C-alpha cells in the first residue's frame, strides 16, 4: 500500500510526459485515492497529487487535447473529445479544493 504510492505517482507522470492524458488522469486519480486512504486527506503528498490532477485537466483543456468522456464534441480531425471548457471547469473545481485543503492543513496564517 504505502510502497505503491510513489511508483503509481511516477507512472502517472510518465503517462503525462508521453501525452497519454487519459491514462495520466486515471492513474493520478487512483494515486490520489490511495494517498487519501493511506496518508489522509490533509497530508502534503495527498494535496500535491490532487493539485497535479487539477493541473492535468487545466493543461489538457487549454491545449485542446481533450479526453474521450461524457460531454463529447467532434473535433475537426473526427475524434470525439471532452470540450476544453469542461476540462477547464474540472480543473477550476479541483484546484479550488486544493486551496481549501491547503488552508486547513497549513493554517490561514501560512504564507
């Protein structure tokens, strides 16, 4: 369990670097859930993993590299992808949650 956390994180980073965004997001989601279960929601590594997930959605949405999903749209190349605004909305929601967790974990007076 604890020994799997770092390799799972590294795998998600590898997928992201290889532009396999759907695999990177799924792996990062798994990593977040495991870290949350093993380390707790307010642990630094858990929060960082959630922030990484938010940033993956952000970069994917801002670059137009949408994943196949529920809110599909047809791109010019004929592929079905999630619309960029949906990805950016997910990013905003996740990154907002990161800010809330950091405020609780570090305290409001932390700069």
